[in-house]
C-alpha cells in the first residue's frame, strides 16, 4: 500500500515538473507568435494603404496621419482603432477606414476602405480573413479583381437598395458557390460609406496629436 502511494506521489511530481517545463516555452511561443501576427497585419495594412491612395496622390506621411476611432457598429469595430488621412498641401484628399465584416462564412473579414472627400471609393482591400480557399477567398486581389468593383462607387452609385450582390438583386457579382462572403463584404463597404457620410466633417477636420502619431507608428 505504502509502495503504491509513493509511486503515485512520484508520478504526480513528475507530471508537475513536466507541466512547468513545457508551459514556459509554450507561453513564450504564443506571445512571440501573436507579436509576429500583429506585425504582419501592420505590414499588410501599410502595403494596402499605399495601394488604395498611392503616394502620387498625397504628400503627407499617411501612416502617421491618423484619426482615432471608437468602437463603431457601422464599421464593425469592437475595439478602438484608427483611420488614416491622405493630404495634399495640407488639405485632405481622402481617408482610409478600417472595417470589419462580421458576417462572413468563417469569422471576421478585415478590410480597408478608402474614400475621397466626397465619399467616392478610391479602393478597398482585404487585410485578413479565414474564408475558404477556392470559394470565399476571391475577395483577395491576388485571387481575383472582384474587390476592384467598388472603385468609383458611392452611396448614390448604385442606389442604396442596389448595394447588394446579384443574388439579392444588387449590382455586385457573387462567386460561384459562395454568396455569403461577397454579401458580407458588400454590406460592410456600404455601411462604411454611411459612417463616412455621417461623420465626414469631424473625420476630415481632425489633426493628429503627437501621441496619436507615435501610436500609429507602433511606439
Ligand atoms: C466546406 C464549405 C466551405 C464553404 N466556404 C464558403 C466561403 O468561404 N464563402 C462562401 O460564401 N460560401 C462558402 N460555402 C458555401 C456556403 O455554405 C453557401 O452555400 C454559399 O455561400 C451560397 O449561399 P446562398 O445559398 O445563401 O447563396 C462553403 C460551403 C462548404 C460546404
């Protein structure tokens, strides 16, 4: 009996030591991975920002000219975020809004939606998603040109009820066998335009503070 008890204690001790030894490296790997993901998202975002509003169209430091945003249902934001303002000779020429489409097939689809000062779309890019390869991933520019179908669109073009995929009687194509993903993106882009229209003045009038600039640069 005593031998069994001793053996059990030894096993328990062994397990405890094993747990301590393995938990440390796992926690460290997790932190490093999360940090790497954040950096990759930032990199993808920076590349997308300059695709949406190329450097030839503005002369300010786009990456640090930011406007803080509070959690906002029309943008799908659960957490505070920031928008980026492009300026030429100090005057705003456009703004890029972070948008989360929350009703995709497989979780959040993160987008950047660029509009000019009149609310006309300069470009939309997907910065992260988990939609199915071969079905929903045609929202990515490297998979198809579909995302470019938003260029030049605005709230009156098309009319509000036509801001939908063809299957819902709208003007935007869906994909073969995949309607859920493009439907979510179309709705999210339309809602971003509504948000811009409702907040246009305060967004475009904003002048970023030193703290905001430093936060935008990841410091
Ligand atoms: C394994 C699997 C993965 C799918 N992935 C997607 C996807 O990423 N995006 C999407 O829109 N539909 C996807 N679909 C198809 C949807 O379930 C749905 O049938 C399709 O979007 C058409 O929707 P609708 O019937 O509302 O038009 C997937 C289906 C299966 C079985």
